[in-house]
């Protein structure tokens, strides 16, 4: 039994020594190491580049580039010219279509033109349209503009009569209203605007009289003129002649009014004020003596 106890104590001591060795092995040991800071340096090297063509096509040089730029410029100029010619052609074609529709459907053109005149215009428009799609299919812009001017000149009298037929009565009515307003203002100024002299009012009144006389004569002439003939007078003439009256009226309206005169004290008022002052002084001296 003693031997067994000795064996057991020996085994326990061996186990404890093994545990102690294992614990010592697991312990981490630290060591201080001195680290030197590294410095970064830039190293430059010159690279040599060479061009090597790997195909049968040679690279573009300055001559090739100049030729390509010139070709592109020529294409752009050709496109601009094509667009310019197309626009001129379209304007001519649009005028033909628009005018033909108006003289065939709008009532105002029937009033200011005869059937013979409209037929003649239709014939000219049709001939020009045929020319566009045949001989003139690829003309330059200058040619299309020339043809357009020819048609506009042929249609101008009809367009003028149509526009004046509608515009002239309105302009005449407004002109007479303007003259009536002007005469009313002259009467008002005679009483309220003394800075506007009688000569100035008479000048404007004379302009109104001359204008009214001319307008009445022109309206009589127009009444005796057929609507299919050239107008006896134009609405632009009415506006131009009325402008002289309006210009003079604007000048008179802007004429400055006289400054109001401040009332001056009369001699009697000054004498009364002096007498009142003397009386007040006498009263003050009496009071001081008492």
C-alpha cells in the first residue's frame, strides 16, 4: 500500500510539472524593435516612342488631313447652296398655291376684280407652276426670286384693292374722330390753357379744315370709282396727312403751363400792420410805466 501511494504521488507531481511547462510555453514574449522611416523618392525616365504601321494602310499625314478638310468644306458649301435654292423654290411654289386659293375662294377678291382679271392671273400662276416642275426643277435661287417678283408684280393691283377695301373705311373713321377730338381740345384750351396762343390754335384749326376738305373730296372720288378699279386714295395717305395735325397737337400738349403768381401784400395791408404794431408798442410802454 505504501508503494501504491508513492506511485500515485509521483504521478501527480509529473502532471503538475507538465501543466507548469505548458503554461510557460503559452506565455507571449514581447521584444522592442527599432523601425527606421522609409523615404519615398521619384525616379524619372524619358520614354522613347516610335510609330510602327502594322497594316498595308499608311497613316494620315498633313497633306491627307488638308485634303479631307477641303472636301468637307466643299460638301458644306454645296449643302448650303442646295438649301438656299430649295427655300427660294418653296417660296415661289407657296405664293402660287396661296394666291390661286384666294382668288378662287375668298369673297373679297371677287369684289375687287373682274372674272377676266382672275382668269388671267390663274393662267399665269398655272404656267409658272408648270415651269417649276419642268424646266425650272433645278434652278438657282436667283432665278426663283426673279420669277416670284414677276408674279408679285402681276398680282399687286389685286392685293392692293383687296387690302384697301377693308382698311380704308376704318382709317377714315378713326381720322374723323381724331379731328373732332382735336377741335374739342382747341375750344377747351381757349378757356383753360392761356399759354397756348390764339395763333397756335388757329394753325391747328386750319390744318383740320384742310384735312377734312381733302378727305371729303377723296371719299367722293372713291364713291364714284368702281371697286375693281384702282383706289381713288389710299389709307396710307390719310395717315400721312393726319400726322401733321397730331404732331402739332403733341407739341402744344407738352407746352409748359405758366407758374402760378404768388399774391403780393398791398400798401394798405402794410399800413394796417404797421399801425397795429405801433399800438402794441404803446400798450407795452404804458403797462411798464404803471
